[in-house]
């Protein structure tokens, strides 16, 4: 766990994750300041396809209200694929619903990714995701509709969400390299279960531009949400520099 951010008060964060995700519960407590504690609710989802997305939506309200019992100070839906698949209108609506159910600020991974790219001044990007083709293409449409131009993309083709956590580091590096483009201003690596956070600095050194992942964007957003201004020492430029929201 990172060191406490000065005399920052204890803040509890409610985290909504797919039931098959095994990475987020490891990464957030290990990387973030000790003044933040993370409390998890699992949404039933094992496959990245339309039935898998529908299954977890049916449990969203129950999961959020269970986190409210822990008197959390914010809730975060830690899954970019859900919003990318369902669309921007769904993302905006689920944020409103989550805030109503929990009574605290609500964030989604998709929105934090957009905000992080904007903070870095990146509107032209490479996109490297472990997703199957149809989820990947939906992701590109979502980003393009939001004003982000994807210059090159690469998909891992995985439908089994559990398997995403088992992607080897060299495979993550290869996926990132395939998505880089000379004119891209950043590289986006979505997929909260893909263990790419520890590789961000190495990827940035190779391609010479910032890397944003689902989890680095979520961490960056939460640090700003709670006015924690001490940058992290790793995880890419986004976390090392903590650029301001735009």
C-alpha cells in the first residue's frame, strides 16, 4: 500500500467489479494512498458478450445499495467494456442512478478514461484491448462519438473475462506495440482485469507517449475526487504527474 497523503482523512470507496475480475482488488489497495479503503461488490459477469453485459445490469442496484451500507464516500463502476458496449447514454444514466442509490458521487471507468485523456491533452490515440472483435468495435465507436480519434487499434480476442487476468506481460507489451501509431498522442489500454498497470512505465519508455489504462484512469479520478495531490511513483505519466482535470 502507498504511504498516506499527509493528514488526509479516511475515505471509503465502493467498487463495482465483474464477478470474474481478479486484478482490481489487488491493484487499488496496493497502489493507492493508505487514507483510502476499497470495498467491493461483485456483478455477475464471466463473458464479454451481450448476455454477460445484460446479466450484470440486473444486479447493479443491489450491488450499489450494498456498498451504501458501508457508508462509502464515492462509488466507481470499474469496467470500461460495459459502457463501451451499452453506449454513452447508458453510461450517463447509470452514473445518475448509482449516485441516487448510494447518495454519493458516482463514477464510471469509461468516463474516467475520457477525463484522463483530456487531462493529458490526448485526442488522437492508439487503442489496445483484450476484448473480442464486437466489443472492441463498439469501444471504437464509443470513443469516436466522444471526440477521440483512434488511429490504430489491436484486440486480444478474449471472451472469457477471467482469462484476461492471465495474459502474460510479454503479450500485453505486444498488444500495446501493435496499437501504437506515430501520430497518436497517447495509448489507451482498457480492461480492468488486464494486468497492465505495472507495465505502464515500460510501455511509455518504448513508445514515447503516455499510457492510460482502465485502472490508472480510475485511480487518477479518485485522487482528484478526494483532493489527494501527492503523485504516485509509478503507473505511467497520468499517475506520476496527476495532471489537472479539464
